[in-house]
C-alpha cells in the first residue's frame, strides 16, 4: 500500500474522465487517472468523429482522445494504464485497488468508467468494429447516407436506432431472433409500418461480411431459426442495438445504482450516496451516451469534487 493520499482519483479515461482530469488538474488537485481496460473509452473504437464541436473536418476517435489526454497532462494530471477492480468506500481515506494488487488512498473519487455496448460476440463483428460495425446510430448514422443498413435487436433501443437510420439509409433491415418485438407497442408499430424498413423475423446473424479497408462491411449472413436457411443481406452499415452494460461492477455494495447497474446521483449533480465520490459519463447516463454529454458531465463532476474538497478543507 502506498502512503500518499491523493486529493482525487479518476477511474476511467473516456471523454468524461479526461475532461474531469483537465478541470481538476487546472484546479491544482493533481488527479491520478486510471485508464482502465479501454484507454480513451468507446471513442477509441470509432474511426471518424464528426459531431464534436471544434473539429469542422472531423477527427479520428483515437486521435481525439489522445488530445484530451495531452491537455490533461499539460496541467499536471497523471495517467496510469491500470484497471480498478475493487474499492473500499467504507472508511477514510477512500481506497482504490488496481489489478496489480496495489491499494491507492484518496480523499475523493470521480467514477467515469463508462458503459460497454453489448455485441453478439462474433469474430467478424469484432474485426469490423469501426469499419461499418457500430453500436451508436446517433454517432455513425450520417456515414451511411444512401446506403443499406442492418440493425440487430428487438427492444425499444433497436426500434429507435432503426427509425433514426431511415433518415440516412436507402433501406434498413431489422434482424430479430423472435417473431415479435419486445419493444413497446407504439415503437414496434412504427418500425413495422415504415416503408424503408424490412424485418427478418426468427433470424440470427451468423457473420458480418467485409474487410478492414475503405470498403468495410459489405453484407450480413443471417440464419432463419425455423427453416435453418441462410441468407446474405448486402449492406454497408451494421448496427447492434441489444443494450449497454454500465461498467460499475467494482463499486457494487458501496454506490447506489438502478436495476440495470447505472450509478444514481443526486438531482442536477454528480454526487453519489458516498461523500466524496462522484460519477459522470455513460456509467450514469443511459439516455444520451454522446462524447459531448459525457465531457460536460465530467466537467460537472470535477467542479463538484473541487468544491467538496474545499469545503472539507482537504
């Protein structure tokens, strides 16, 4: 165990975590950032980012997150490429444990661990992520203007994604493993009745076709679960819409969460139920899930943490 007590430890290094690092570093708090399993967060699996203000020509996701990191480090933030696997928030100072077995003491913690999109787990799906495979229509739908798109899922999220993608795609095919959607009736009816949407019932995706090049995804091979027949659907975009899992497991037992594992905070703030622990970004936001909203909530958490530390005279 190290004897130094940090003023603030930030867990996570996506837009929320690194924005919190910029603000806390500028406030002289010398934040320690644990980057986690996916340094830079979900944006590192995104190729082109076109909807973040300040980049009129767009920017590559990994490049953007490297700029975030450099800005935080310029003001004195320190990053370590370690995973936080457990915490102890029952005593003071707070304890954060990393996967190398070390215990780190701190007066405050900003949780910015994000959420991970659920994928089907296909090898081709993983290979083509960022080359036409996506889990965010709002982020990437614009790239598929005038092209054919496939959406996988049957809940409200899948319905929303499919309807949103009709603004861009020539045709949107929804692949669902059952013979009816589990989405709300009104959302399901909108999808079923939409002239641009085709539905493949009782079907699962066997493989995404394409290569890691400018062409990217070229199609999807699906299997009908009743007839066992295979079919190839030509497409340029493949969107998975089967939900997200908040990366909140290390904090269970200490931090209040909703039934899906999203951290709950006090109204209009980043304060959790534990004094000195704050949450921001997709680990608490299941609605917007955008880089810009994550960054904004990271700023909020940093300001809340700074004011809390000041009030405690720490």
